[in-house]
């Protein structure tokens, strides 16, 4: 996860997922949509405006959805974004 302050009025979130995770765009987009859904409530709680970039590795394909939420929350707390 990479984080940078921005000059916008709100925080922005983006996921990067390579074809190594899955050659199917449908699966990659499904994972991205779920990551955005999980991050949305935490973005509203951030102290300042940030640009947040999450780079997903091939092992993310085998994880359960609950793990995504736990990892996002842990990352936001670890980086003191909340």
C-alpha cells in the first residue's frame, strides 16, 4: 500500500492488479470492486485527504473476502490514516 497526501477535498483509493493474479478480466475486476467496497467506509474516516494505492499480488486470488477487509483495516491503522 502506498499513501500520499493530496490537495483534493477527499481521499482517493485505487487498486492495481496484474494479469499474474488471473488472466480473466472478470475476476480481476471483481477483486478490484470488492477492495473498493471494503475501503469505502475507511476512506470516509481518514483524517486528511490521501491518495491510496494498493498493489495486489497473485496470492490475493486464493484469499477469502473477510481477509481483504481485515488486511485493509490493519493497513489503515498501521499507517495512522484513521
